[in-house]
């Protein structure tokens, strides 16, 4: 991709960020919250895409890092009186350390074995949070001090989304991204070419753990209460995967489009079909999987609407 195209893409991101930064004071609380969760969906989809889209290791356990970040924020704010922005740094560092620790053994597994191992990791983390009363308050959860959080958490999530997009874009257009793609296409061949696949997989996995943790910390401060079932809910990981696959995993723009469309569709079906929104939501996913198996980006490329190099 030419340097001019990089400048154009980053300028478009900056313009969108400026518009979003100016919106919250002019929106109702509902619309402000809608945009916050929409931006969080973009963060989660892109972070999942780093390990599962670029590298090809499908994770069903990324919610573990989201929950770690949420608990880091809640514990430090509620029990130790920390300022909440500082807790996001601790949550990110903790998630990175946990990601590196569990990534080294589980990334030796492939295909469904890796997916199941990550699912077990997420469930194991939820159980630890439930039984470790002294630290996590167990099943009672943690209540944070009451405060007006809609504006600061909105801007924090916006900043996180911008950083996540920039990092994902940098990975997708770097030597790291090329090596991760090589691992996805044929790991044995990549090893034969001299690529240290373990090191690159671990780097991608650790990086992909950081952003959900920060998102979880922001979300905890937004809702002011967390418990293990709410922040270690496996549906959060499923939503990450569906958003990335809807837009087109392995690209940068794909997970962004998928997150915007799928979260908006979920919200609209919930509002308009409160008694059957899960059926409508599920039907939407089935139709997309049937007619656009490579996601929106793949569908557009197949029909010549986009060049493959435009969406990396």
C-alpha cells in the first residue's frame, strides 16, 4: 500500500475520532451508552482478530482477559481507592502477563484443541473469581463508588478504540502481520522458512489480551458493579468472533464493519422485538454465514467492489 493511502486512512480515523469526541454532550444518556458499547465492540472484535484472524488460532476464551481487566479496576477502586485511569494500566499489564503465561503452553495446540483449551481457561478464570472471596468478593460481586461516569468512560473508550485501530492497522501492514499470515496459511511451511512461529504467536496472543482488559476496566467503571457471571460470560467471546467473521477476519476494516453492523442489529432487534430478539439476531447471523461466508469484505472483493490490497 502506498504511503499516501496510509495517510488517507489515518486521516479518516482522526476525523472520525474528532466527530465522536464532540458528540457526547449533545446526546441522550441512552445514545451515549449505545456509542460507548459500539466502540467497545470494535475494540473486542479487533483484539480477537489479531490472534484469530491474522494468525488463524480461533480463541473461545478471550473473555478471560476482559474479566481480568474488569476485576483489576473494581478491586483497586473499591478496596484501595485508586483513581480509575491508573487501574486500566494495571489491568492491561495483568492481562498481558496472564496471556504470556498461558499462551506459551496453549499455543502449542492447534485447531479445535486450542479453541477448547481457551474455553477452559475462561471458565477456570471465572471459577477462580467466584471462589476467591478474599480478593474478588466471590459471587457477591463488587460495587464501585457511585459517580457520574458516562462522559469520562465514553472518552476513555474512544481513546482505546483509536489506539486499538492504529495498533491493528500497524500489525496488518508490518512484517509481524506478514509472518502471522504465513503462520495462518501454513504453519509448517512458515517454520521451514525460518520463522520462529512460537515467538510470533505468543507476541500476537499477548497483544490481543491487552485491549479486552482495558475495555473490561472501562466497562466496570461505567456500570459500577461487576460479578463473575457478567464479566466472564462466554457470549462476550462469541460476539467478538461473530463480529470479526461478519466483517471479514484477517483484515483491519472487516472487524470494524462487523462490530458496527452486528451490535447495531442486536440493539435494534432487542428494541423492536423484545420477546424474540434472540431469534431475529440468530437468523441474521445464519443468513450472513450462508450467503457471505468470507464476511462483508470477502463478499465485496469477490464482486470486484474492493481490491484485496485496500482492506488489509
